[in-house]
């Protein structure tokens, strides 16, 4: 006799920790281009182009290796850098303009930019060339000469190849540098004390060497300290109280480090990065692997060779974290791992992303939103349309494997599947049924979300198919088609003994 089993409230979301047959009943072992929020499964919104890089005035199909929001005098712009040029996007005019007066950089697609804003200037480095700055206080979109090289003279010579920039105690700190032709990965050159509006001066500034042979990877300022992640450790640089040597290094932990230069995300009074075994979090006191209950083996889906391209951002308004990564076998990032902080839920979105940032137009009517830079020169806004730049994308949500009679040693017959959805005459999706460990569906059916009222049950007959387990997948690949799913009803009965 068939019994009904209700799955309502998708509160687990994307789950990779346990095998599919042991996953929570509301979990999805595949969740691509969809998300669970407030107990509801929905297809993600799409993306839309907002501007393309230009070289002088010619559109450029190049890799965007840096995006940064600059705010000055109550006005906000988006700085976009490719391997040779720097552009500025004005959200009011919707136009991208050249700001570097020609090619000033000579990096590659893997030389991602580092930004640090101080007052009205944003300083930038790709780790190959020198440090440049954009002056928002004097910015003129018709000028085209608003990016200037910063003089890096330490008093007895020059330094370059700066990998990281920080602002601490009214000084600009340059870390992991080439100092007078010698690579000093452990060296921090710091400027003289900065007066407001002035550019940093390094003559008679000073330097400190962090006493480690570990390889520096990434870092971020947090409160009164700068924290530097190395491959196998975390160090801090903080005030010493001594005017002659104003900063002092200190080791925090010597066995957990970072593997990605672009992923050092400040949130919840701490820092999140990609470690060599797991996502790693520093809470301001100690460093630990996250060991997430639903996602503790997510790094097995990352291509390690492409971690140099990965980037992490935090959307404080939406309370979401984004980490770009290349799936195993991919050369460049083609996925965004999304984490909803308020609900503790994860999802993966498939997008050809090369750089990423959070942008807020400060218009007063719209909160911040994520933007991505592609390898085609385009900057796109995320989660704003029903297609990806007028191209359809597929969403897939695949459940764990169900057998409510497993503890009785019984196989299971599936008679019918019903799905509770929002009524939407323009929405539809495909239900695919799998059994045991097969990756080939034994039955598929497209269902419409048309109906009356605000919600409707859509059904699919499974024909009493017998297996050790059954697995359900939802999906579609259509533009202007965004189903919203609230619950699943499975009608099952025990069907003979499992034969191990």
C-alpha cells in the first residue's frame, strides 16, 4: 500500500558532505544556478551586460583582471582593469571610459589586481608593474589621464612588483615586493605618515621583514592589524608603539594557511580564505577549518591549478559571500560558490567569471549588487534578469536518494511525485527520476506551473518503478522561465527485500 511522504521546507540546500543516500531528505546533492531561501527552491536570476572595456575608445575583448568600487565626494564609480588598461564606469551615464591614457600595465590574465582606497585615491597593483592610483577628487571623464604611477623610492633605490597594499596607522604598506631588483616576499615597505589628500612618500619611510620562509599568499586589514596569510601560516602586522619602528610582526598560527590570493573575505569580525584542505576562518583570535556540516568537502570540486584566478567578495547588504572557482578540469573560473550567511545555505552558479566585486551606486533607491568581469571585456551585473545576457542557462536541483523503508531492509516502489509550485503560466520545469546509483533517468516529464490561485500541485506518475533508492531532479534551460518550488510529495511503498 502506497504511503505519502512530504518534503517541505528546503532548509539544507546544497549538500556534499554525506553520500546521497545518507543526505538529509530536503538536501540537494547538485544545486546549480538555483538557490534555497526561506525554505523555497528557485532558479537564480540571470545576468546582464552593463559596459565593455575600451582601449582609448575602441571596445576591447580582454580579460578583466580587477574590479573595484571607488567612492569620492559622494560619487561612486567602478574601476575596471584588464592586462594593459584602466577604465572607469559611471553608473549615471552608463558609460565606460579610458582612465589610463593608453596601455600602462603589462600583466597577464593571472595577474589579478589588488586595490586600496585612501581618502579620494584608489591605489592599485597587479604584482608585476608598479603601484598606480586613481584620483577621484580630480576625476574628469573627458581627460583620460586620471591614473598616475606612484613613486616607489625607498631613499637608496626603487622597489616594484608589489603584491599587496594596506592602509594602517596613516601609512601605505606595500608587501611582498621586489626591492632594488631582489624579490623580498617577506618584506613590508611602509610610507611616511600620510596627511589627508597627499600621496604616499616612501623616502625615509622604512621597512620590516616578517621572520618566515613561508610563501605569502593574501591578506587583509582587520581592526588595528593587517593579517597576512601564507601557504601554511597566518601572521599579523600591528602597531609597535615605537616611532622609529612603528610596526611589528607576530605569528598567529603556523599550520593553517591560504592557497588563493584573491580570497580573503572580511565578515563576522573575521577573515575567510581557501585553505589547502578546507575553507579556513580566522575569527580575530584563532584560525580553524570550517568543517561545514553540509559542505566540508567542497574543495574537491575546485581546480587547484586555477586557484590563482579565484576571487572572494562579501555583499553586506544581502548577507552573502561569493567565491569564484574553476570546476575540476576547467582552466579558468566558471563557477561562483554562494553562501547565505543568515540561513547558512550554499549554492553554486555556473558563469564565465574572471573577476568580481560588489558595487553600490549610492542612488538611494537600490542596494549593492555583485558585478563580474569576463574574459570578453564585459562587466555584467548579477541576479537581475531571466537570462545570462539574452542566453538561456540551465538550472539543476538533484535530491539525495530516497528509501523510507531502508532500515527495514526493504526496496521501494515509487508510484507518484507531486510538486507544490507558485502559479505562473510562463513557468515550467522538467522532473527526472533516477533509481539506485544510475545517472540515466528512467522517466522524465515536463510540467507546467499554470493554474489558479497562488500555488498549485503539479504531478508525475512514476509507474511503480522499484529500486533500492529513488532520486529526483528538477531543471529547465529556458529564458523567461523561473519556477518556484515549495514542497515535494512522494508516494512510495515497500517492495521486497534488498539483496546486498
